[in-house]
């Protein structure tokens, strides 16, 4: 027969105060609303970043550029260079070299540039990517990571 000491005796007070059930539900409701607002704000920021990246992609396509200087791109799309750097990195369509300030297209952006429609096969995309050493797995990974 084993004996255990009780963790809490009947005459001892609880270590923490218990919340009223009404308070628990009220804070839960407010946190859900707050979470929705936070998610909406994040989606708006991501959409703004995608818009800036799209503007840079269109400008680079018009100019026939594979890479450019961050300041040139910022002037072309009328954005602050630091904000544009963040937006381009966040979009995952471009990489910005911090030391040199060079904006380069990622594989994902190159894929989007060569696609004529959204129903092309992977092999058709590979055939269009003439300057890149890519295989099917690299393309699938780039698209799934986006």
C-alpha cells in the first residue's frame, strides 16, 4: 500500500485565481476579432508587396533587364528604395544584394516571365527558360515555395 501526499489540502487557498466563465468567453471573442484584423492587415501588406514586385517585373520586362540596381528600380516605380527592397524580398520574386544593391529575378519570377498561360506543362516552361540550368524538380520547388 503506497501513500501520497495531497497536492492541495482542503484548507489551503488555490495558487491562482480562477476566471469567471463569462470573462473567458469575452476575451476569447475579442481575441478572435483581433486575430481576424491582424490577418487582414498582413494580407493587405502582402498584397502591397506583390503589387510593388509586379511593377518592378513589368518595368524590367519592358527594359529587357535580367537584373538592375535597386535605385534604378525604385525611381522607375516611384518607391522608396528601402521599402522597395523589403517588398521585393518579401515577395520572393526577386533577390536584392545588400552590399551592391543589385536586384535579381528569382527562378519563380523567371518562370512567371516565360509563361504565356497558366496551363503550360513543366516541360514547356523548361524549354522556354533558355539561360537557366533548371530541371523539373527545381521548377516544382520554386512554385510550391511561393
